[in-house]
C-alpha cells in the first residue's frame, strides 16, 4: 500500500495519492513548541508536490479547482472561526491508522513546465499548506477506565459520585498507566449523563486531571471532620461521611488539616484550586465571613502559600453550593516533610461555620463548565468537546442545545506517562451540591503525535 494523503472537510475528500492525483514528494515537518506552554505547538508551513492528471484538461481543471476550494475554506475557517474544518489526512505505508492535521490555508502553484504538458492533461503542482503543528488520529478512541462504584476497567460509562468518602462513594475516574497512547497530550471529549433519577438544573461542573500521579494521589477529597484542630466534629445527615467540622467564632478561626510527607512530595511544584462545600454558616445582617487558604507547617506555624488571599463567603440562605476559595501552591521539594492546610476564617459577629469537605483540584489541568439551560432530563447528557470547540447539552429529542459555556483550558490526557491519571468531577445545582446526584462519565480522545 502506498502512502495515503488526502484533503477533506468531511463531505468532500480529494485524494493526493490515487484518482487524478499522483503524489510526487511529501515529508511532514514537526511543529515547534510554543514557549511558555505545556503542550502547544506552532503551525507548520510545508510543500506537497503532486501531478494532477485526467482524461481531459476539463477533468484536470475540476480537480485543481476542488483543491483550491478546500484550501480557501480552510483559510476562511481559520480567519472567522466558523464553517467546516478542513484536514490534511495522512496514512504512511504500514501504519494501521489514518491521521489528520487541521489546515489553516494554503495555495496551489503550477509547476515550471505545467503548460508544456497541458494538452496531455498532466499538470505538476506544488501545494504550500499551513496546518496545525501536530497530527491526531482521525477516529476517536474511547478511554477504558474505572471508578469507585464502577470498579471494572472498561468503556461504556462509569459512575461518578458527587463526593468521595473512601468507603461508599468516589468523585473520580482512574485511567491506568499505558492506556493513553500517542506522543503528545491530547484533549478529552467528556460525556456526562445525568443518572440521578430526575431532571437537574446544573449550575457548575468542575473537572480536573491529576496527571503523573503515583498511588498517593494528593488531590483526594479532604473531609471536614478530618481536621486535627480548630473545631468540633458534629453529625449531619446528607453530608459526605455523615459529619462536619463545626466552628463557633467571633474574630479568627484556624482549622487545620494535615498532609503527610508522601502527599506533599506528590504535590511538589504544583498548584491546586480549593473547592469547599460548606454545610452551614450563620448569616448576620451586615456581617461578612472571610476565608483564606494557608499552607503551613503541621504545627500551624508560618504561611507558605503565596496565593492565599481572602474570599468573602456569599450572603445566601442556601449555603451548600461549591465555593472556589482560591489556591495553594507547593514548592518543588521532593523530599519535603509533612505540611498542613489551614482555612483562616475571619468575622466580626459571632457565627457558626460548618465545613463538609474540601476538594483540591489540580490547577494546571482544570476545566469549569457553566450550565445555563432549564434542566437536563434523567439519562440525558452534557458534552464537553474541545476538539470541535463545542460544549452542549442534549434535550429530550436528542438535539444538541448550546447552553454550556466552558471556562479555562480543556482537560488533557497524557500518553506514556508510566503512571495512572485520575480525573475528578464535582457539580452543584441551584446553589446546592447534593451528594446523592451521580453522573455516568465516558471519555474519548484522539492520540496525537508530531510527525510519524
């Protein structure tokens, strides 16, 4: 089988290696990594030499015009951000897969002796194309994974709970080492199905991938009642683990949760966003409760978190929503000792504050979806498709409704890491985050590489 090279927009496909076109020379070039990014590569401009032929000059003109039209469509898509995407697709000899690279535009130039052989309906051309600096598999691959309540590794949907307590529920899926193939990190297309038993008006869906993890998994959920100081443990039905950390304060309270040395080493050099589910806090008219995340020694001494600024808690009567209270950053000490997380609360009026759980979310691979629709029916889906630049929900008739707005960069899956990846999910609904409302999650990706 010869090399297979073609241009397609999904409807029209022009082969550059079979009917009416004979490929003369093509060597795919590698994109250059964009400085300051983790896995982004600049566009590539490169030549493709071919011979256009046919039974007549009319056929040659038609093929030539079709190539020009696809390159023009690619340029329009690149400039306007709308219209069909156009791809250069390539399958080298003996490669079992077809690969694609999105075209940004290009030109078709006649060869030096093109008009000499015109009467024979044979015209040498050079395409100069600009494309994405990587190749991705033309066909998606569904990721085999497992979850706490779907322990068998496989595809087809895994149950993800809206909390994690270590015994009955888990808010993550795990992808085993070696599952993700390719050379470059690839964006995930994530499908989340409502399996809660009724229609749900989601507000926020938070997703994060803890990549290059060992079995320590730093970003596991921290239960409020696991605090080593700063409050008392109280039983509260409807919470994760059935308990909360309760604090009575007027002034400052410094509840503290310890991280082991292994956890700190796992988190070395990384930043985490903190999502907190408060179960209750007292609302006093004119009073505001502030919270700031600190990273300290296990004794509580010293604040080693450079990004821990104060955040005001909402003055709302519904207080079980997920709150993003800022970030903690660990220095790159792979032999560090244990540390502690402190959530410094400040108020002027006497109040009671109850914390259900804290979820650290890796900040460098974090996605926030905001839902603006009127409800997702039971067994209907929300889809995040960053490759196509789409996020949407399905209505009851199976139509895509663009009522989902993605924030931040896509969730990226990392190939050949030699270690597992764990993807965390949390969501709230109408300023509440019910722990009993689960999702079924499926993930697809297209393996990526630079050349061959």
